[in-house]
C-alpha cells in the first residue's frame, strides 16, 4: 500500500496546496456560519461540525508528518489550534457550547494566513 503525503498529492507547488487548504477552510467557515444561524442542535450544525472535524483531522495528520516542510514551531502551533477546534466542535455536538463565532474567527484567521 502506498502512503502519499498531502504535498505528494497536490504536487510540488506550495501555492497550489495553500489554495486547496484555503478553499477547504472557506467551506468550513460557510458551513459554520449557516450552523450559527440555525443553532447547535440543527442539521446544519451537525454537518458543519463533521466537516470541520474531518478537515482538521486531515490537517493535523499532515502537520504531524515528518516530511511536512513547515517550521517545527509553526506546525506545533497549528496542531494545538487544530486540537482546540476539534474539542470546541465536540462541545457544540454535546450542546455544552454555542461558540460558532470562535470557530469561525479562528478558521478565518488561519485561512487568511494562507494567502
């Protein structure tokens, strides 16, 4: 079985990879914005949380890969942010939080940093 890194799949272009990540984060922000309007027990919230957890799970795996070319400190910081996002999304699923705005803000900041 072959194991490809995110960089292998997207090719050697870092700009292409950043654009794909930016688009994925755009979609997460869009889903979270809809979920915020619909409420934490809505279908929109469930869809947003599921997408966000899958996205950040993927990003964390990529950031944990020793072949990832980002600086170690940046990778560690992004992994910490990703873990917070996943935990905060879990809190929404468990109806212990309605912090969609915090998730939107953090994901928007990360997305904007990819430009």
